[in-house]
C-alpha cells in the first residue's frame, strides 16, 4: 500500500481548491479573479439600454407615452425641454478603493417637435473615437447638440467637490 506524505496531501488540497475557485468571478486575461473582494468590478449606471423598449418609441408619440415607456430621462434640454437624454454608462474598477473608470457610455436622445410629439430618436455612442448615432448610422453634426454630446462623452459633467 502507498503511504501519502504530508507534502502530497497539501499539494492535492491546493489543486482541488484552485479548481473550485476557478469558476468564480470574471475572466481577466485567462486568470479568474473573485469579485466578492472588490476586485475587477464592472457595473452599469444610469439608464439600462433595452432594445425592445427603444423599439416601442415611434415618431409621433406624445411625451407622456415616452415617459411611460422609457421612464424619467437622465436629463432634458435646458431650453424648451424638448429633448430627453437617457444616459447609460458601463464602469470598471480594478480594486475597491480606486475610482471607477467609464469604459463605455451611450446616450439615447428623444427629440420632440413644438407640439411635444416625437420628431426623431438617436442612440449615440463612441465608435472609433467619434460620436456615432447607431440608429441613423451617422456621426453627429456640428452645433449646440454636438457640443453638448461631446462634453457628455468627455466627462465634463462629472462633479468633483475637491476640485481638480
């Protein structure tokens, strides 16, 4: 009969433990780290983009129907309140004590005409470093709208109470 040494038992226990822990947490470059310790957390903030809900918003709908379908917007235009902005961010932080970094940001914009009926819908995000509308498949044009979107994607609206 073979006698199991202390060293063999310890190596067997470590191998079993590592195999059990291999199924926990996100995959980071082939090595899996647990998220319960606050390591490599990825989370979403703001409006959750749901393609089925977005598809329900049609040109000609009134404001109340849009609010019922999509909920309260993240922000509205400052002049006339005729544009709703639904902002969605995906954040990541390597360790719990670090500030989260924005790794993806998308903005769903619902434009209303003077009678507060939906005029058009745009779904902006970054593609190749440029603000891109995923619905019309075009880049945003110049003007106030482009300036506001550019500031949103730069993170200018981030509040820092301690200054820079």
